[in-house]
């Protein structure tokens, strides 16, 4: 039986950076995942494929609205299979890059599914079913990620009732699509299909879309998404779903409606398949693998990171876990702090937020000042035809950033200014000394910070 210092189950944004870091430190490291799955959900079924489709959708939107830029384009159309092909090429390129990087770092790769047993023995069933081998490790890390959670009461026919996995590989754009769940995945994929002509209805049972986003922004975005072609119903429940003659019948708040397809986007659950047919037990807590401050599970020297453990289910959080765990193993006294994990929605307009929102500040009775700036007053945004949106910054009375919400162009990039300002405790006065190039979208962030203390020029 081959022995390693560390065996990692799962090659996603949690598992693969941990493997590379530790191998480069001289550890004997192995990683187990199916060959087609390196990069994990993020690369194969999540972040990257959705962003590839959103990029095609955005380009199509610009093409249809070429006249806004003084251009003419007499006929606009799209080729869905080519859009999917582009998406697959991107994921393949990135996947190959990860595998090469792991090999170069000295990581041993096992392609297959790992089952964890006692004494950190892992049975790897090869992807091609040719053989099962056993390996053992001093330490095991479960970076097994998550899979779509579809309630058992909903039909399981994935030809009609999609999860995000089926939506990302749909053979054509459906005429109508019901999206159950107004979270990030539902809204992003809803916008893709709406842009390509589907009649999309998003139903969210909570009073607002995008949980975690502040109420006011979530409300403000409803007409924005309506204009983008999405019918969004909040505070309404999809009570029942059934298949009728190859289509879906949905009962929404007592009324019946028909759709070609349904996307069930109500959340994800930890992939516990590593315990299939195993006699090992691992404690869970609220559906996640239970860990201590050092990512150790209820089994000694078995660790877990990423979507499998508490905290936001995001790729950058999984990679952060990997970084903290690697640092702890190298003797650094660090523990994870998720208070500044940025959340991003890559729709058009983009939405991003970090830190505390107004509701949370009020709840905690923290005094704050609000600064705002509008993209309609930002030169770069207007030249790009992106004048919709605003930045809201929330500052403490001594000028430290407590939280920020952005909706508008490149929100997912601009939010880094907010995270940096907060993380390093930069005061508003020091921040306004930082020279922002002109014209840029990030100037709008500086303006918002200055406006919070009444110092903004355009105020
Ligand atoms: C549609 C969609 C869009 C998303 N968009 C974003 C986004 O824009 N930004 C963002 O930050 N996050 C996004 N996410 C979330 C993001 O994909 C996850 O948070 C991230 O992938 C979690 O990383 P991970 O390493 O913990 O797990 P995963 O990426 O899920 O990787 C786990 C890996 O483990 C493997 N595995 C599981 N069990 C075993 C086993 N027993 N043996 C061997 N291998 C195993 C799986 O095959 C998988 O490759 C999105 C998710 C979805 C579904």
C-alpha cells in the first residue's frame, strides 16, 4: 500500500491549492478526483461555466443594442451549441492547467473516487472502473465540495426538472423556464436564458432575492431585472411541480402555470459520497462536516475544508480555507475569519457586497455613516454605456469601513477596494490620499467613501 503525508479527496478550489502548497513544502501529497472533475464544481459546474454563458449573454445584449454606441448590426442571432462549445473549451483549458501545475508541484494524482475508511486508508476506485487500489496517509483532507440539493418532493426527471448541472448543458434554450429560488445561481442562470429568449420566471419564497444582500438594494434591483426580461416573484412559494406531456406544471401560491423546463436552485448539500460503504463515522453539524478551529473533523488527522464545512459556499472561501490550513500545518497561529468574504453576482448589472450591511449594523446597534455614489456620474461608466448602478459605503464614526454594497459595472472587481480598506483598517482620510487613475470605475468607490464624511467633490 502506498503511503503519503497527505491525501486530499477532491480537486476543487479547496483541494488543489492545498495539494500544491504542501507538496511545494516537501510533503508527499496525493490528490484523488475524477479526471474530468479537476477544478471541482467551480471550474466544471459552477463559477467558470456560468461566467462563460453570462459573457455570451452580455455580448449578445450588446450586439442587439449596438445602436446605443452608434453602430449598426442589421441581423443578430446566436448559435447555442457554439456557446456551449466555447464554455467547454474554457473549462478544458483551465482543467489541463491545474493538472499540469499539480504534476509540476510533485503531487501524485489518482483519477477516481475515494472512499475513506479507518486509519486513514482510502480505497480509490479508478474512473475507468479498471481497478480499486488502497492508499494510506498520515493526514487526510476532505475537500469533497457540494452537490445540488433538490427537495425529494419535486420530480426527479432531470430532462424537465433541471439542477444547475443540467441547465449548464441544456441542448437548447427553452421557450419558458421556471427558476425555483432567487439566490445567486438562480438569478445568474435565469438571466442567461432570458437574454437568449426564454420567458423566465424566478420564484423566491423569502421576501427578497439574493439572501445576504441588504434589503434596500435587493428591492432596488427588482425593476432592473424586470427590464432585463426576468419576471421575479418574491415572497411566493412553488408548492408543487409535476410533469405533464413532457412539460412542467407548477403550482405557485395556489395558481397553476406551465413551463418547458424548471431549474431547481434552492441550495446545495455536502457531497458525503466518500463515506459510501465505509464503516467510518464523521460527525456533521447543520448539514456540514463538523470541524474544530484547525479544520480537524471528529476523526483524528482527518481534516475538511471548503463547501464541506461551515461558512459561505464560495470558491474563494474554499481556497482561503486551504491557505489557512496550510499555514496552520506550518506552525502559524492563524484561524479562519469569514467576516470579510466578498459575495458577488455576475449578472448584468453585477452586484457585490462585503462586510456588514445596514440591517446588521442596526441590529448590532453600531453607529455608522452612509456614503453613496452613482455610476451615472462616473465618466468611465458612461463611456461604456453602463451608467446604471450605485455604490454604498458604510463607515464607522472614526472613518473605518464597516461594509459596502455595489451594483453596477465591474462590481466584482471594485469590491476588492472595500475588502482591502476594511481588512487593513484604512481610515477614510488615508484612503482618500490614494490616487485613483482617471477615468476609472474605482473612482466611484473613492467618491462614495468621501461622501460618507461629507468630503466628496461631486457629493
Ligand atoms: C452554478 C454555480 C455557480 C457558482 N458560481 C460561483 C461563483 O461565481 N463564485 C464562487 O465563489 N463560487 C461559485 N459557486 C460555488 C463554488 O463552485 C463552490 O463554492 C466551490 O467549488 C467549492 O469548492 P470546494 O473545493 O469546496 O468543492 P468543489 O469545487 O465542489 O470540489 C469538490 C471536488 O471533490 C470531488 N469529490 C467529491 N467526493 C469525492 C470523493 N469521494 N473522491 C474523489 N473526489 C471527490 C468532486 O468531484 C469535486 O471535483 C458556484 C456554484 C454553482 C453550482
